[in-house]
C-alpha cells in the first residue's frame, strides 16, 4: 500500500486548499478552480498530497485524526506566528518553559493540526 492522499472534509474546498497551499508551499492541482467539489494540493514525491472534498455538514467535534507539522525553515514559534497571519488559530498551547512542546492550531474551517519544534531546534 502507498499513502496517496490525506483527505480533508470541507465546506469550501478551494478556499481551504488555498490556505494549505500557502502553509505548505505546495501547488494546487492544475485543473482546480473556485467552486470545485474536490481540490488537490500536490506534495513533492513521495509525500502524499492533501485532497479537500466538499461535504454538506459542518465540523462539530474534535478531529479523530490530524497532521503534525515540523518546520524546516523557521522555528516552531516563528511558524506559529506565520500560520496565525495566514488565518490559523491557536487552539492549545503545549509549549513548556524549557522550549519543548508543541502548539495545536486550527485551520480556517476548524480542523486541528500541530506544529512541533523545527529540525534546527531538534538538532537535525
């Protein structure tokens, strides 16, 4: 088995995909347009893409699955600031005084995701 896409339910797939395209730097699919019911963000191989599909119901409870991100060009805190400026919201702050921990955020439709310490902060 090969993980091809991570699929996210959405009320506005194109708008949410544009947000995540800004977050990741990955391009939208060439044929994707505003109003489409399915919009793909194409990740660099071998990373799975993010597929946003329209669903009629709104998100009402905590996600059963979410993505953890590790910045590779910024620190965790710089990335949290950047994501906030793009429209994400801080949901739960798990940072500790010693610099460890992570931040749980929500995208514009309320889907949770985490930002961990960066590769530099981890010494990678």
